[in-house]
């Protein structure tokens, strides 16, 4: 159902929680979210009207009476109101939009997700081995960034010691946050920000949202808020990227039903700005542009004290637009996995600004418990919001545009060099963002795959500085703890450190690396002995051979058939390309090879080759042998037979 607008109609979509969260590694049986919200899923008997700005209150009331509608309440979005209607919704929207003092009318839509209650969360203590790790903090160099800001109070003391100008609030419109969680105290005597904790209790209580619920979606708000600002260095559960930030939780999503109204979402966006939030985190979205939500974002981002609005790109895994991430003046956040690939669930497209870890990201869900959902841009978004909060805190005079520019400029470039539609400007790097201008900047780090238990990997990066680069180091699976921490030396590609721009390179011996992804960090020092921030890359140790499945070869009927069609599926765990040999031999006589082809292809599934027999090939049985080699020469082979008659 389209909203009615003068002079033209406007498309509208259903609101959906941006959660694609499935159990990971047996840690927790999290909700497997599937979209259950049809385009016509709306609040029965309700509409949102946008009045002409110059219309008086009496004229607005008269317009509603003439259309057979009744005001429920004005929205915080200027010139918008929630109204009840008695006629069928399509007819009511037509009548409302026909009034000269009404600009447009649209439904008050709902979002719904099908969720299952998390059944087995792990105990949220660092001493409990089954608990998920905070790998995302390492991926975005969060720990290194804490040594830059806020070094003055890490390990955290009471937040009362922080200057008030640096107490940045991040608004989280979502399900209700469990504000009494022990991980929202940050050295204070309670969770209340006024007492050194994380939660803006007064602000939260001032918003007319939903009561806390214990339904299947109820974990989501606490999970998101924990990724932003869970306390650090308290020996408990996880740590937020901006553990020093305040949180303004605004309950707009019902934890029992997983549903939210666009009217409440729009109000929460405006209220957050009025309350002083400098960042608004939206780990939820709309299937298509919604006029009321768009108006709310436009209102706050053009206000005298605008926040930075950060929104999830969506979990469809395709290039379908997702709103509000696709609106102007919104930072659209996609997702990555532990190997810096696109997270399977993450949407992509021209609006993607940056990406952050989204697959298997751990956070708190309730006091004493935490989980690591399988995949969701809901998890990536609060990491970007937290980095924005840290940048505002580091320099309170920064504007949202300046903070966005820093986040984009300092991201670790992934995929195609430069901005692309899959990774945007790249995966965020908190250390580079907060260390901008402090020492040489290291970027475009890459690490070749290595055979597990042996072999070597080439690690490369680019370092640029205001003065000549004098030294570079690499760290494996850990970030440098400070200037005095030493790593492996990295040489200049030409063998000489003498320039403000240096290509860095080293060959790293795999040694006893375990199978799987490993992260390397590279940093450089300039002639004034100042170390710059790190850039990171994934180096995976590959000890698993590729796989061949569904190998088939069609029989050949000579001379009518043009040849045998050979098909198979080639897959690999880490390598991005696969080398394969296809050989056709007379069955039982492997020395009599009649055909061979060698190719390098992307492991994208089904491969197809055609063998056309020569006139000298005789009828009989033939063997097809496929040999696959991944990038580090792990090898596998498979064979099948076919008949030429």
C-alpha cells in the first residue's frame, strides 16, 4: 500500500529489525531471523499525516474532521501527527491527502521478525572458555586505539573524572536495554551515567517508549548497546568499542512481538537529538523509503546540534536498498567476517560507507550472559557508532561530516582498491582513526595465504608520514600495547628506508601456525621516533584441501554428439582462486591421455568443460580425472568414467 502524497505518491516499505542471527559454534541458539513482515503489515486504523507547514492548528483539526480522522498525538517530527481512521486505510489515506492543509498521508507500518528465544547463552565471564571471544575488537584495532584515546582513564576509573564536554551519548532505538547490567557501570557506583555508569537513565525515562519485555527479540537492544559501550577492563563479559561513551536506550521495538512502529521510530530519532545524543545507532531498517522516518533524519541532521546517524545496511546478502541506511546523510554500514570478506548476510551497494565485523560478533544479552550471533549488520553498526563517539569525545568541536570523513579515510581498504560497493571505503580501523596525524599512517595491508605448518607469507603495506619513514614492524595475532612493544621487523620494498612514502614488505615463516585465519598488524615509525597507528590484514593458514563434488561426464555418441560435457563443483575454505587440471584418459590405461586442460578459476561452484573427441579416438570407456590445487598447493583429486559409442 502506497502512502498518498500531493503532488505524487511515494513508495513505502515495512520496517524490519536488521537481525540475521543464528547460533554460532554451539555457544548460543540465537534467533534465526526470517522476514515475516508483508508490505501491507500496518497498525490497524492508524495513519501518519504530514501537514503543510503554514497550516494553523485549527486548520489541521478541521482537515482531520473532514477526512473522518482523529488525532492521536503529534509527533516530534515537525508537522507530523499520528491519527486514527475509521474507513478502510486506502480510502482514509486518499481522503486525508485530498485535504489542502495535508502534504501527505501514509500508514503507521509495523516491522516483524520471526525469532526463537536464545536457549543456551554462555556465562559472561572472561574465565569461562566456551564464551565467545571479542575478535571484532582486534579486527578493527580497538585495543590499540584505547592507548590513544582515552589513555587518561584506561583502565577505566569513574566516568565522573571525564570532562563533561567529552561525555558523548550514543542513542540506541531498539528493544529495551537491560540498564542494570553489570557491564554498564564502567567504574561507577551504578549504571546511571550521572554516577559514572553508562546509561542516561533520566533521558531514557523521558521517552514514551515500550515497557521492557522478555520476549524472543528482547536480547537485541542490550546486545547492540554492549557493542557500543560495555565497560572495559572490569574482568567481566565483553568490552564496548567506546566503553567510555554514554548510552541513551530508547525502546521502540517490542521484545515480545519483534515489531516497531514507524511513528515511534521517528519520534525516537528526534528525541535523541533533543536529548543531546551525538550519535544515533539504527540497527534496524525499512524495506523502502518511508517519508516520516526520512523527515525525522532530515530534521535532526540539519538542526543546530546535528548527530551522526549510523544505520545497518541490511541482512539480505544482496544489493537491495535498505532504509534508513540508504537515505542521504546516513552512514550505511555493511559487514565482514573474520577473514575480511563480505559477511554472507550483508547487503551491498552504492550507499555503503564502511564495513565492520558482522559474523560471530560477541556481546552481552542480559546480566551474566553473552552470545555470538552467526551474522548480522546489526552487530557491525554499533561498532561504527562507537568509533564515531570516540572521535567526538577526542575532539568535541568535530562536526558529523568531519567524523564521517575520518572514519572513511582511515578505514582499511578491502576488495577493489578505493571505494567499492561491497566494502565501501573499507573496514573501520579505530587506531588509525583516533591516531590520525600521529606518526606515519600505514594502509593497504595485505598478507598472502600460507600453508599450515610450513611455507611463508608475504606481508605488504604502504606507510606515509610527514617525515621520512625509519622503521616498520609487524605483530601477529596481537596489537602493540604501546611504543615500547616490539614486533617483527618489516623492511622497505626497495631495501632502504629514506622516504615519506614507503612500500613495506616482509616474508613471514608460517612455523606452527594453526589452521585458520590469523591477523597481522603493521605499523611504521618516522624520523622523529613517533610510531603511527596500525593497519591490519588477515593471513590464513590453509591446511585443508579443496573439495570436488557432483563430478559428471556425459556419454558421447559419435559422430552425432559434439563431445562430452564434464561438470563438477570446486570449493575451498580460504583460497580465492583454484587451479584445476582436467584429464581424459582411456579407461584402465592412464598413460593414454587424450585430453588435458589447466585453468585458474574462482571457487564459485559449478565448473563446466567440454571434451570434443578427435577422429582417431575409438569407442569405449574413458576416465575423467580432476585435480584441484588451492593457493598454497593443497591438492585433491577425483575421477569418473563415461562411454563413447
